[in-house]
C-alpha cells in the first residue's frame, strides 16, 4: 500500500472507525448498461398515460432525493480528502522531524479535529432535545385545554339542570307524582338516574317501562342492576348493532324489540327461575319467548338499580358507548310474572291501578344526576 493510500486509510479510520474504513477500502462498484429509453430507476420503459404517470412522478422525486444525497456524499468526500491531506502533512512532519514539539503539534491537531466533531454532535443533541421539549409542552397544553373545556361543559349542564329544576317546581307541586319522564339527551358516562329502593331476592319478575329513542346504533342501556360481586345481575341493553338483550347473572337472551324510531313504545320482560322461562312484549303484544335464561338462579338482593347506564362496578364504571339516549317513563317492577292480559292493559293505559310492588314509578323513588332532566309526561296522551 502506498504512502498516500496509508494516509487516506488513516483518515477514514479516524472519521469512520477502523472497521468502516476497511470495509470502504474493500468495496467495489459495478456498472450496468441500460437501453436509452429505459428509466435508470425502473426495469421497463416508462409510459406517458394513466397510472404510469404517477409512477414516473414518484421516480422523479426519488431521483431528486438521490441527487441531493449524492451531493451530500460528495461534500463529505471532499471533507474526508481535506482531513486526509492534513493528516498526511502531520505524518510527514512527524517522520522528518520526530521531535517532542512536532509530536505535540500532531496530537494537538488531532485533538482539535476530535473537539470539532464532538461540538457538532453536542449541538445536534441540544437541537433534538429542544424540539422534544417543545412538543411535550404543546401536548401538555392541549391536554389542559381539553380538561378545562370538559369542566366548563359539565358546569354548564349542571347550571342548566338547576334552572330547569327551578322552573319545574311549580309543575311538580301540582302534578301527580307518577306523571313524569326522565330525559337523557346525550350519550355520556355521567348522566344517569338511580332508583332509591333496592330489590329483594326474586325467583320471578316482570319489568315494564315506556321508552322513546332514535339513537343509532343501539339505544344503549335503559337500566342495569348490580350486586356485590356481579355487575350484570339484571341488565337491559342494546349496544352497537346487536339486538336488545336481557342479562341475568351474565346469562343472555336476545329480545325481538325494535324501538329506535323516535316514537313511544311500551315494553315488558317477564322471567322465572323455573327453567329460566322468559317472555318479551312490545306495545302490549308478545314478540318472543324462550327458556334456559339463568335457570334456578334467584335475582340477588341488596344491589343498586341505575337507569340510563350500564354498571361495570357496583354503582359506577359507566361507559359512554353503552349509555341510553332518549326518554323513559313508568318504570315498574314486580316479583311475579304478569299475565298477557295485564301487560296489554298496561300498554293501552287501561290498568291505572296496576303498579310495581317492588319498584313503583314515583318521583320520590328516583334521583337524577349529571344533567338528566324530569318533565311532565302523560303516557296515553302521548301515544294515542
């Protein structure tokens, strides 16, 4: 290897590392001829129409990028040549004059080059760190703005709810205690109603209510009853594109209800532990029935009944995607299976004295939270 080659190899070793320099020294370049009408970046001649134009545009962009990278490489090669020349001069001086002064001079120049490279690396690190800090500050500011906006919305809803409650005081004092509805206008995880009474242990039950909704997909969860250790003790839910379902002790039966047309509908579900037999009624008519729904499992007492939300934990763990959106009224529950005639009379408003012996629909039995509202409601006047 000639002296100039040795000097170049030393420069590459210093700049790129010994292993990289050796690899560079052993690299060979192979040239391949291509036809005049063929693009250098492709294996076939380019066309002038259709999707090929898009491909050609992409290739031109890639070619421009390669040319820019080639220019950068040429600049780096020029820098390497300059450094090689400097090192060659240092080596010739150290060979011709191997004095303590010259050795110190060569070492000083070498250290200067190292310091220059180290300073550039530190500058790049500072720029990257500054950019990261700027992005983090922007992210934190956006998060704070989101939290602040949500707080403002909740305060506004609570204020509106208070004003509505004040306006309704006069109506509430004059209307019957069961002539009201609860409205859930938004799909949230904080808007709900809670029934003050808990359930006894039940070996049979009937639950009935009036519902109005046009939410899609799925009207959400009209009610959920949770007990310690079992969040899905008794749930009525229509979630996503699934049909409405009744859950008892996490066992599921699909119900043939279609109610998300923006009209009031009366629905009832009956159930018995004996063979898990159930029946589903819409607008007074039986639409479906089945069995083997949590057979011989009594509904447990001492839980929490929530209207408008599905409970993942006892009294909480609400998910906005499962929330009920619409209006609800006359939520009643019995500890027995109502007859088809009784259900029909409830739907056509002819059974005015038939109220739930477990849960009866009165304002004193229901508290509302998070912006849900109570309004005057007359079932038969609205439906007929």
